[in-house]
C-alpha cells in the first residue's frame, strides 16, 4: 500500500516536454477561465 496519494510513479517532465505533439506544457488557458453558462443566464451575461 502506498503511504501517500498518487499512483506511485515519478513523471520525468523533461522527457514529456520533448515528446509533446502540440507545443506548450501546462500553458495558461484563459479561454477556459469563463464559464460557458454565463452567457445563457436570464438577464444576460455577467460583466
């Protein structure tokens, strides 16, 4: 039994960055900061 949360494996981030299909490794994603539902509220979007 593991003594801490997780799968018990270490991720080698440098190797992961070398094998990305799309550039960017945990880049900011401001397009997902706004809830989609905000545009559909009664009375319009929250400003």
